[in-house]
């Protein structure tokens, strides 16, 4: 099989490329140039895609004896990931650019170009597993190393993309990958992992957004409308945030306050005590399924952050919309985030969170759903039949 190995310049993609070669595939290494003004040298452990990273990837490709190319996808990355990121924050939502990059760049633009050039598949260094069933259907599953599991950010892949994807590291723990890289003589064996958002290497998302959207002064208010502070742009805040509020007066009971809502139309940030953050009902849109969409009400595990806890839930789909009912409340769920649904270790699919609320009398509702009655409160899903 002819395979494009996406090589970021890090240890994971280096070992993934080598393993694909060992497995007998015809492998070509490709580094994606995603920035039109890539830094010459990495300034810190954050970020990726610098000129230094391209050089590291090339050295690994030379060492294992595979062709190596740099593909310029900076314009597509800016349009589909960076501009989308800015627009989502401006609209009061909290996007995950890694999911969008996987959906639009690594397993769309890259895969499309690879196939146009006659390749059969793309391999990456993501920590996830693909299980192939006797029928030939391929399923996306969690990695063996749960501490590094990246199945969450791959939950946007559909069945067609999974059919042409390989994740060679899914059965291996990260320390073993580094050890293997050292044995192979890779100079990146001890290279630090990249963190956070690759196009914001210093990690200061608020400043980065302000530089692009400008200062937009507005009010910070309590849920009753009482003004308690000011901000320089509602776009820089996200639900669940506590730091950086700089409130002028404490809460009546002295409790810490958190962002509970961002209102972009009025440029207002609403704050409240932590109890106001709890939600157990999520509505998602832009559903992406890793196989056939679930039929009816299904029991799932729901995860709303890349390394967050999986919460038992029920879910049902209606076209591109998804409704999720959690068995217990969780805090800090923001519109724009993604909810990824699991069945055991298998990824069923994902949706972008449009809203998250609390259903009244949710304890009673959860018990009713558990016993199959499905009629505890208005708005519950139809009983599984």
C-alpha cells in the first residue's frame, strides 16, 4: 500500500512513519507547512510547524530512507482553522482548533491530495487505534495509553476517512515510543511535545485575539444584571473561566465567581457562583459519525474535553443534530466545544456543542431513563424500543 506519513517533526510521527515502513508499505514522508511566516527556531515547547520542525522531520526521513516533501497548506489552514477560530470566539463560542485541523486539513486536504497523487492512505502519530472487523468495517478506538489518548480530537473523522487512515502508535505507551525512537537513532527521541494551540505558541489566547479583533470594552455583570466589572472584549472569555475577571466587588456570600455566559450581541460577560455552571443536557450540531449514525436512543459515554472525564449518558441523533443527556451534571461546558460519544472504547462520533443546560428534576429523569420509562420530564428522548 502506498502511504503518506504526515511528519510534524516530533517523535510520534517519526516512529509512526518508521513503523509503516517496517510493515511493508511504500511510504513517503510529508511535512505540512501551515504557517506563512513560520519561525526559524522554536521559542518554547508550545506550538509546532516551525522551520526547525521541518528539518527534524527531513532528518528522520533521510535516516529511514524514504522520500520527503513539504506541502504548503498555509492558506487552507488559515481559512479553515485560524479564521474559523477567530470567528467562533467573536461569536461567543469556544472552538477546538485541533478537531477542526483534523477534519479540514490532515484528513481532508492532505488525504485528498494524497489520493489524487495515487496514494492509498495517510498515517499519523496520533494515539488512537483502528479495529477492522470481519466485514471490513473499520472502527476508531481509544489508545492503549489513556494518558496520551487522542481519540477525542479524531472524533470528527467519518467512515470514508477512517478507511484510509493508519495510527501505528495506538497500541504503545509514550515512554516506549521515545525508547524506540532512541534505538532507531532519531534525534527527536527526547524532543519536548508541543502543547496547546500551534498558532499561538506563547499560549496567550486572549492577547492573540485582541491583536486581531481589537479592544471592545464592555461590562461584566451578575446574572441579575448588576455590573461588577469591565472587560476589553467578551470574545476573550469562555464559560467556566475564573482567572482574569478582575471584578470590582466580591460576591455577596464571598464565593468565587466564574463566567457562566458570554453574550456577543451585547458584548457582555455574565458571571456567577460555581453551582450555576452545572449542566446535564447538551444539544450539538454539525454531527460527524465514524460509521453509521446511531438509531434511536443509545447508551454512550460523553466527553467534552480532550483529556476530560467520560460521563455516562444517553444520546440520540436527528440529522446533523445530536441530543445528549448526562447521568450527572458537569461544569464549564461552553458552546463551540465538541462532545465526542463513545461505546466502550469505540468512538461513535462527535458534534459541536450548540447549547448546554440543566434539566429540572434531573435526578428523577435519570432514574426514569435508567428503568426505561423515559417519561420523567418534558423534553426527554423517546424511550428506546
